[in-house]
């Protein structure tokens, strides 16, 4: 029966306490109810002087928040703290830095959780400014972790630099009825021209009005966004007929999917659904790939690339195939364009097998890809080690490709599906790659297959970059699509710019003069009239021929068979 105990009776202290709850009430309970009825709480994002949402928040060392403009004018006139009446100077004010999300809500800058009137809010002071956090964030990531550095600015601080702005367990500091300037106004000691024009009775109404305005602004923005997504690009808000309105309402236009859209979504809807610190997203928009990510997919770029390897034994042309090995071709061409292969020695040369290079250290253990790390094998495709002069990536095992490559001197079927093939040597006008390969194969080597004669790759020149060709073709295609879209927007397809008689139409829809004949049936009529005019004869009279048709002959009816009983009509 006792409060928080197992006693079977209630003491006098429990009966008369302020938190007493029962059918009876002590003397102190009635007094506490009166105070609770007059309690009005100031929201955390409101100025303690103007009782309105702050724009430039500053605070005192005790954690009282003011708007800078309001408190500045008050200090010039009074020079005291409007809340507790203690002396206050402008130099005592501390600028507060609040974090906000996309919707303009005040959030914790680390966890992105929205701060409310029930959140324990603490600021970390650095001189005349302070960064605002949720107290739970500072407690877990700073105090318990013994990491006394600001999570935003990475500045050192101590426990004395912590300023409590709002404590849900101590709401008395947010009670408007205890504010000194509110008491003075209620007592009639405040002049009309002083900043604190709003009394405590209007704080609830002001907060409701602000929240209603924010809700209206959010709903209006969502409506405009939905309207923008449903409206076709380039469509103007003009007066249309009733049929056009009905057709547009029955057949809504879908948003065109970008060419570089990924198969997966951005994940924002799922992330915002599981985390209260993120801005809510309801659309499952597909993620967009960069040009590099889009082109480095198998069977995407089908253009052939061409490069020349300049060696001490002669030039050697290679044809690059990015269709089945886009990453290897991208890595080889980008490293060549950066001058990575300039003046590198071939460190391994095995007669009747292959020659290997591309290692800046010359040991066969170095080399780095254009991404700074190894990349995966690309062994899916029809290319095999079935001939001489195959260009492939050297590796140290599965998915360990870097910058090293090799050229084969003969077919090597045992290397199929173990090394990425991305090109082959070809002959061209003025460059005999086969002869260069023969000279490279004839270079003398030691017992470890290292060339003892000079065998150096001077440089690699990329003549045709397949990826640049792909982007150029893609750009031209987009321009053509935009041109056709403009033609359709102006009133028809490209093949509808002439009438059925062959007359050409201008962009404004008028008939072009001198095109009566056109390129259709009309040109034959014009040719016949011109021929008759040249002969100077009269036009022949066209006589309608009347054909008389014979009247149709009625078919002969078949005679019914006689015999038998008949139909009993004569009975």
C-alpha cells in the first residue's frame, strides 16, 4: 500500500507530499496543482526574450537561449539577463551552431536524430562559439570513450566546457512564469516599447502557428514535387481542349529511365525507413552509374581500340577488345595515356611461349592498376589462346590483375580461363607486328628467362580509344533524340513534314511554294501537263464510257422428286 514499499499503511509524509495521488489530497498537493496549472514551457528553439523561434541563436553560460538581435537591443537598454535579472554583457554571449537536415529540422550533427522538446541538449563551448549535440551522443562517444575532442570541429574540450541547453528532468529552467521580464510585465513595470511584447499566454499559440506553417510548407513542396514528376519535360501549362484533358488524364506519362540507371535503387527509402535520423524518402529511384561504371560492364562497349607498342626491336600494333574485357582495356589505355609504360624493360622472355612486361620495378613482382588495387579476371567470352600474338593480363593468381601483361609466341590452350585476354597483335600498313614478335622472341636470355640484351618498351601510343568513341557516339545519339523530340513537340514526326500529295510543309505548318508537284503522285501530273503544253495541242476530251450490264437471269428451280406419300396436301 505504501508508495514504493511493501508497507500496509501510508505515512503522514506520503499523504502530504506534492506527488501524492489518491482520492484524498494533502495541504501541499493543492498548492502544487495551482503551480502546475500556471506552468508554461518554452520550446527549445524559441528565444527566451521574444518568445518566438530564434534565427541567430546565442546562449549564456547557464544555457539560456536568446536571439542575437533581441538580446542585443535589450542589453543596450537594460544590461541585465531578462530571465534571472543578473548583470549580463554582450561579451558573455556564446554563438550556437545547430545542425539541420534537408527539411530544416534541428538535428544532432552526428546521429542526425531530430531534437525535440524532450531531448537532453548539450553544447560544447570553444571560446565565443559552441556546437550543439544531443547529450546522449556526447555521453557515449566522448565521455565514456574518453575522447575529449569535438565530434564536428575536432577541437579539444573539457567537462567544464559543456553547457546544458535543455534537460527534460529539470523543466523548471524552461518555465515561462519564472522569467524575470514576464513577471515585470505582469506587474505592469514593462514599457510598451520594450522587446518582450509577447506574454506567456501567447507562447502556445505562437508555437502552434509555426508548426502549422512548417507542415503546410512541407505538404506544398511534396505536391509540387509529385506534379513535376508526373509532368512531361517541356510540357507547358496551356489551355487545352476537353479531349486533350481526358486523354492526358487517362494515359499518364511515365518518367523516362536514364540510360545509366543501375539495377539497384539508391537505398534512401530503406535507410530512412529504418533510421529516424534520415530524411524520409518514399520513392524507389534507381541509382545512377558514372560513365566509367556504365562503360566497364561486359558487352557494353563494342568498339575496337588500337594502340602501338614502341620497343627497341620495332613497333607492334595491337587491337583492343573491350566488349568482353572492358576493365583490362580501360586499365591498359589509361596507364598508357598517363605514360606509365614509358621506358619499362621486358623482365621475362620465354622462347616459343611468351614475353612479359609492364612492371616498373623490373622484377615481375611490382606494378599497380589505374585504380591503385588489383581487379577481377574477365574470362567470360569467346577469346582464347588459340593463335600467336594474343595480348593478355599477367597475374599472381585469381583476380590479381594489375599493370603487367604478356604477348604469346604460339597457341597456349592451357592458359584459357586463367588469364584475361583483352587484345591481339595485328599487322597494318607500315608496321609488321609479326616480324617484331620474331625479333623479340630472338632476344637472348639468361637461365632465369631475363633478357641479357636490350629489350625495352619505349612507350605505348593509343590511336583509337574505344571508350572515347563510345561516349562520342552516345553524345551524338542524345543530340539526335533531342532533335526528334523537338520535332515531335512542334507538331509531328519527321516523316510527316509533307502532305499526301507531296507538298512540303514548313516549320510553321504553311505549304512551301513551288512544291505542288513534290515527290509523290503530283509530279507525274505536272509532267503530263508540261508535255501537252509543249505540243501546243488542245486537251483531249475525257469521255465517260457507259457499260450496259445484262439483267441477271433467275436461276431455275429444281423439281421436287415425285413418289411416295408426299406431304398429304391432296388428302
